C-alpha cells in the first residue's frame, strides 16, 4: 500500500481534467445554493404573508397574490434543483469518461512486466468502480460539501448576530469536532483504501476462477475455490464494517457535540433571558437557526467519508497513471536505409524485474542473417520465450543491444518495430472476433488473398467449414476451437502480418505429425524471404531452420547446423535427440530417479 | 415464464416486451426478497433504530419549546427545577440521538454487507456449478461484471436506501397526521398530491427501467472488452491492436456515459417534478385555506401551521426520489444477476448419486453420440471398452475429437445419446466427489492460479502434506527448477502462472495429477511444451504412477502428438472425425500399415 498523501494534494490532481468544466461546476454550485436559499425563504415568506395579508375580511386578491408568490418560489426551487443537475451531469460524466479512456489507453501502453504484476481485477476496479464513484462525488458530494460548509458558516455568523455568548458555546463544539475529524480522516482513509484494494483482489479471484474453470472442474476443486473466495469476501465485509464503524463514530461525534452545546446554550440562554441580557425573540431565532444547521453538520460525516473515498479513488487512479511506460519510441526514431531483416543480438543481457540480480539471459550474441531461419533450442525454463519476447520489445534488454539491420531496436518507433516483427506466442491468444479479423489483425493489407494464403500456409483450412466460414466469431465470446486449431490460427496471424522478422515460439507443439509436415512444407517457402527465430523442442521443428542456436544456462553456447551440433555438442544431443540413449553425465539424483522409475515399470 | 428471457438468454436486450419485462422484474424482486429473508431480524432492527433516532431527534425542539415556555418563567420566579430538568432532558435526548444514529449506521452496514456477501458467494458458487458449455459462451468478463458493477448497484441501494426510506416514510406519516389533526380538508388536499406523484413515478419507472437495463448491458460490454484486452496484452502489443482497441473502448465508454446521463436526466426530471408537485400543493393549500380565513372559517395561526407542515411534509420527497432511483438501478442489476443464477447447469449432479469410493477404472462408451450444444455431431456413434488398468493412447489429426472424448470421460460435458460408464456406473449417476476423485484430467492448457507453487500442486489433493507435494514434484522432475525459484515452493507464480515458463507450467500441472492419484488419469497433451529430457522424466514418473498399487494398475488415457509416449501404451486408438478408425497394440498397428503406421513412420523420420 502506498503511503498516505494529503487530501488536497490528491484531489488537486484532478485539476487538469476538471479545469474545462469548472464554470459549469460553479454554476451547479450556485444553483444548489440558490435552491437551498429558496427552500429556506419559502417558510419565511409564508409567515410574513399569513401574518400580514391574510386576515379575516381581507381582500381575495391578497390570497391570489400570496398563492401566486408561493407557487413562483416553489417553481423556482424545482427549476434550480433541475438546473443543478443539468449543469453538472454532462461535464462530470465527460470527465469520468475521459479519465476512463485515458486509463485504458495508458494501460495498453504500459509494459508487459507491469501487467505481469497487476491482477486484472485490480485494474478493472480502478476503471469502473473508482471512476463511477469519483463522478458521483464530483456531481454531488463535492458540491454538497461546499454548500453544507457555506450553510454552516453563514448559520454561525447569523448566530453571532443573535447572541455572541450562545454562539461561542456552540462554536466551542467545533474544536473537538475538528480534532476528531483529523483522526477520522487518517483512519477512514486507511480502511477505505484497504476496502478498495480488497474489492479489486476479489475481482481478480473471480476472473481466475472463471478462466481456470477447466482445472477446477477437472480436479473437482470448486469447493476449495469457493472457500478461498468466501474468505476473501468475508475480509472485504469486515473491512467495510470497520469503515462503517469509523463513520458511525464520527457521525456520533458530529451529532452529539453540537447538541450538547445547544443543550448548554439552552440553559445559559434561559438564564440570560431571565436576567434580561437576552430577548426571548433572539433566543427563539438562535435556536431556529441552530435547527437549520444541525442537519448539515450531521450530514458532514457522510460527506467527509465520501470525499475521503474519492481521494483514495484518485490515489488509486494515479498510481497506475503515474507508472512510467519504459518501452517508448525515441524522440528521433531511426530507420534502416533498406530493410533486409538482419537480426543481431549484441551482448544482450536480460533479467526480469522481480529478480534483477539473476539475469535469465547473459551476454547473448547471435547473428541471424536476412532471410535465415534460426532455431532456438534449450531445455524448459532456459529462457527461450524470454529471448524471443525481447525482439518485439515486449521486454527491454537489461544491457547490451539487439539490432535490426544495424539499428538498435530501441531506436525504432515502437509501432514500426512491431510492424517489422511478428510473433506467434506459445500460449495462443485469440480475440473475440471473426477468424478473418483474428488472422488479419497485424496484416498491412487486409485482403482476401492474404487471408487465404495465411490460412493455407498454417493449414487452417478447417476455418472455411466453420458455421459461418471465416466470419465465424471465435475467441472467448465465440466458438471454441481445438488446441491445434487455435494454434494454427495464431500462426496464420503471424504469417499474414508479412513481417521482415518472424519470431515463433514453439508454433507447432499442438499439431499432429502429419499436419506439422504439411505446415512445415508450406512454411519453408514463406520463411525463405523472412528472417525467422523459431523456438524448437523437436527435431522436426529444427528441420525448418538453417542453423540452430543452443541456449544453455542463459548463454548461447553453440551455433551451427543441426547435423553439426548433433555431432559435436553433448548438451544439444541431450536436449533434442530422443533416439540417443541417456547421456551418463546427468545429475546423479535424476538418473537414480529414472532407474527407480524403470524398476517400477518393469 | 416466457422462455425468451429465461436465464441469461436475451440478456443484452434492454427493450423487453411488457410480459418479459414483468417476468424479469419479478425474478429480480424475488432475489432481493431471498437476500433479505435470512437477515430480516436485522432489517427490522435497523428500521427500529432509524425510527427511534428520529423520535429522539424530535425531542430536541420540544424541549427547547418547553424551556422557553415553562423553564424561563419559572426561573424568573426563582424556581430553577424546570431549567435543570430541561437541561438534563436535552442532554439525554442528545446522547440518545447520537448513539442511535451511530448504531443504525453500523447496523445498516452490517445488513448490507451480509446481503452482499450472501449474493457474492451465491453467484460464485453458481458460476462454479455451471457447465463448461455455459462458460464457453458467457465469457469471464460478464461474470466479473455481474460480480462487480452489478453488485455495486445493489450496494448503493442498501447503503443509503434503508435509512432514508424508513426515516422519510416515518416523517411523512407523522407530518400527515399533524395536518389531519389540524384540518382534515387540507389533509385531503395533501393526499390528493399523491395522484400526480403516482403518475410521475409510473412514468419514471417505465423509462428509467429501460435506461438502467441499458446501463447494465453497456457496462458489462465495457468490462468484457477491458478484461479481454488486459488478458491478451502481449498479443495486443505484438500486433499493434492498441488503436483499434482504444477506438472500441472509447465508443463503449461513450455509450456508457450516454446511458448514464440518460438515467440521471430522467431522475433530473423526476426529482424536481416531485418538488414542484409538493410546492404546488403548498400553494393550493394556501389558496384554499386563505379563502377560508377570509370567510372566517379558519384561524390564521392554524393556516400558518398547516402551510408550514405541508411544506415539511414534502421535504423527504427528495430522499425518496433518490431511494427510488437507486432501487430502479439495483433492480436492473439484480435482473441480470438473477438471470445468471437461474441458469441450469447442463451437466447436472446426480439425483440419486451412486457412490464408488474406490473405482477399478474400467471405462465404457456404449452407443455414444456427442455434439457441442446444437452444433454438428463431433462424435458419431461410439462403442469402446477400456478395461481397468489399461494405458490407452489417443492419436489423430488436430480437430479430430481427441480432447472431446477426453472431456466426455471427465464429464465436462454429458453425452448427447448413449451412455458412458465407469466401472459400470453411468457417469451421470456417479456422485460428483467420487467422479472427481476417480477421474482426473490434465487439460491441454496448463492453467496455474496465482499463489504459491505448493498451493498449485496441492490443488490435486488439498489435504496433502508438504512432503507429499515435494514427492509429486520430484516424481515428474519439477523439483529442481522449483527449488531454484526465489522462494522455492512458496514462490508466487503470479497470475496465470506467468512467473514460470510454459514447460514449467505443464510440469506443475502434471505434478497436480500425480498428487491426486486417480483411478483414471487423462492427459491431454500434457507434455507438448516440454523438451525431450523433461518429457522423458515425466514419462518415467507417469509409468510409476500408472503402475499404482500391486493389485491394480491405473487406467490412463493419453493424448499426444509425440509418439514417444504412445509407444509405451498398451493400446492405441486412432481417432478420425470423431470415429475410432484403428484400435490395437502399437506393434500391431505399426505392422498393419494403416494410419498409425503412417503417422509412426512420419514421426520416426522427424526425429533425425
Ligand atoms: N467447446 C466447443 N464447442 C464447439 N465445438 C468445439 C468445442 N471444442 C472443440 N470443438 C470442435 O470439435 C472438434 C473436435 O475438437 P477437439 O478439441 O476434440 O479436437 P482434438 O482432436 O483434441 O484436436 P487437437 O489435437 O487440435 O487438440 C473440432 O472441430 C473443434 O472445432
Ligand atoms: N515474469 C517473470 N518473472 C521472473 N521470472 C520469470 C518470469 N517469467 C519467466 N521467468 C523465469 O525465467 C525462466 C525462463 O522462462 P522462459 O519462459 O523464457 O523459458 P522457456 O525457455 O521459454 O521455457 P519453455 O520451454 O518451458 O517454454 C524460467 O526459469 C522462469 O521461471
Ligand atoms: Mg517458452
Ligand atoms: Mg485437443
């Protein structure tokens, strides 16, 4: 949890968003003030009217005019109430929407490592609940806070004109209230923040439980998932109740203290009256005014709580907005004279943010010539995917550099770079769109031919026999596909992008041998003109490549053709060759395990 | 009830026909009722506290009046007892007011939080119960929308609604009684104001209902899009989908704004409308009363009191409008939530569950046919007997229906016709706990939950000790890499297991299954992302697991494209278009020269 900032510092961050609508907010405020003034005047006017114009035997016109006057004032009140909303609603919702969209845009900009850290529920609660609340506060809470404060101030001034002694007694209550409000502020802010965070976590849990529903069902663990959820929801409930408790305490203070002061005022006032220092009229007027400001004072507990919640909403919003995007286009982007697609790793080192002292990749130096296909081989967890994601700058190298045609990829405009480089990830992500839109997502030209070719290369002909052909909606909101079908669509997407540099992360893992052969045969033609880096776990995939790079302990330990490496490199044989017998230099523990397993099998 | 609006069907339609609209409203109110029922005592208690605190509040002005009218003259005559009495009484009233107010603030929170917790858990439990078929079309985003923004609407109602409604009603009733006591004719006039108010409310209800429904629909869309973007952020970035997304989101956000503005504007007519009606009523009372005063039929003082009371009578109307507004909003939200809760799982738990504590593991397909929903037949007519203890490999082209068969055995779906039995017991009659204990499936996508590695493995058997967890990890060859993680078994794998590589995710998922030790184990390409050495380790572990106890081997169904796993199977089934086209031992099939021999040859070739 971030440290607490002051209320005004937080709220003032809204200023740039709010500035254009300040005039309308002020008008809204004015309407609100006028409305309450009118509401307060109506009884006074009535009193005067009744006492003067309406007497038995008086003129009927007087009745008509009084009724007319009251009607007019009444209509004015209604109009002012309506106006207040009219002035404020549109601008407030505009600010809300603008903040929402800018949050979304910023989130899209932020790096993948940011998204690795943040649960989507946390982000969602910021985008929806927090901003909704902020809008309501701007349109209602903030205005009422001002109106209430003004009412109370005016009321107290009026009370002073009636009797300074009594007013002083009343004002004395303000001191403990102020002290208490400080305490309330710190305490309440803390729980408010906690509750908002917990609500976000709860949303994350919901999301995970839905995305992981297959696993939960496969193991019959719905009950455990429910228990976890229940615990979390219960925590949130506790926090909310703690919040209510703070608010109740404060409400009690702001209700009790003014009333106590008034009680004292009543006794003193009566004594003052008895001794003739105060007129009864003044005493009555004093208490009438006190009655008017009593409810705003009580209301202040709620308004203050609202303001504090709004403050934490602002804090949470800017926590994300203040996160700098570290992967940005340079001020003066460069561009290679002619794009050939030579990919070069130059002492590239990479460490994930959460383990900066343990680089996953160290001093990677690798040269991939234009049009060449390089396979990347290494054991599970050796950092192949990490390396591949460096190329489209989903992560940035920690030190060293990667260049395309001699230009550091950090000198490219990011969008340009990602146009040059296309990726097929190991976990296929399809969007809720038609097959066509999914495949043509990164394509420079979105024509039928490109689509057909990409689907053909990836052997995704099945798309044509889906219910609505290539216009069938797939992805989360659409038709579910089999694992291999998904993978082929993702592969087609990378191909349709017609990149200069193609990076494929184990793109054939879910395909059967036959389909794999077909894909490879077609892929070979495409790859002839494209620089390709392809992660491979099988010899069959390696066969696509001109050369192979072996990743071991975070370094490239060997580069050569498949046959060369097979002949010369022990580790390579270990990783890729399934026919060879087990090398004997394995960890003793592992081979022991194997032996044991074999025994059991026998 | 009409089927058009049953469950979540037609959820995105805000303009329902009259009868449909009534049906969903009824459903939503029923849900609200069922939420209140368990906490009704607290509900009434809260209302009682509101009423009492209002009563204590009224005592204040009365005491002031008493003080001025009685204590002051008494004091002038030297008697200070009434003054002391007034002071003390005022003090007590103040304490009572403040205490009761604080109490009802807390009590309201308890009430609303209890109801929210209840609903949250209900929705969660229900979504867990619903079948995959439902989840495949409903999307996680929508469920999140139901769990967050819809619940938020209910919360708003509960937090402010109860007290404002109770105190408002009480106040109005009290004031109305005063007015009637003063002059029944004016009282009737005040009541007459109820007629236009009623019509205004009807108008408001009709229009706001649509606006609020739309608002629920649009906000769900907004959330679905948001969640999809954030989940697929890598692909979004790599394929530069940001601009397109931003446009879509901007449009959705603007739609959301417009419907919010519409609903607020409706309230912006409704609420001032009520104020206006109230004020007109005051004017009418003045007019009528004024003439009677002129005619001498009414005392001026009474008129003054009447008018002031009338004015006061309409004061809580503001609050009531606000209440009605949040009520409408909450109702629209509950319409959606109740729709979700109304959905019936297509894979139902058995009515009379047959228990099968220790299954042997023989699986039989008898005349099974299967299709997804109302799609084409994926599995046409299948008869298959898998004896207990057999290791069966399923091979075939992608999209052939291998995973489908596996998912049928795991009862993710129910067969469309025919029967599927475990040890002779129809899966549909098998007790769910026994089914899940006996049949475990490692799915094609290795999904990890955020939480520690140990927790993720323990999902296989929650009561397992740390030793057993480590044992399982060792058995599949995951132990070493886990120890290398910063906090070993306690390392948080981040959301969706993003902290570990995809091969490592598969190992962890595999360890889960290992820990579960089911009678029937289904592996759907559980090793597709593994390198060959790890795959070999997994196979060794698998062999050990399948050997099981001395008396009984475990049944296994292995789907793999890499035939190294398949070679060791007792039996190979080749699936094509949902049919089993070849069936035999690996040696037989290789010798037979059919599809499998073909595949196998191709695979052998691919190894060098
Ligand atoms: N949830 C679903 N709803 C509708 N159709 C589906 C669903 N899942 C799969 N299908 C379709 O059913 C057919 C068989 O799919 P299945 O997942 O069983 O294939 P598979 O043999 O496992 O393929 P792969 O090797 O690619 O995983 C495919 O045509 C697929 O598109
Ligand atoms: N976000 C992350 N933060 C910290 N460490 C990570 C993160 N993601 C992965 N790692 C670690 O970095 C290492 C390399 O992961 P990577 O995904 O690149 O492996 P890989 O070679 O692609 O493996 P596989 O063949 O299983 O896909 C792994 O040991 C993993 O635990
Ligand atoms: Mg990887
Ligand atoms: Mg499959």
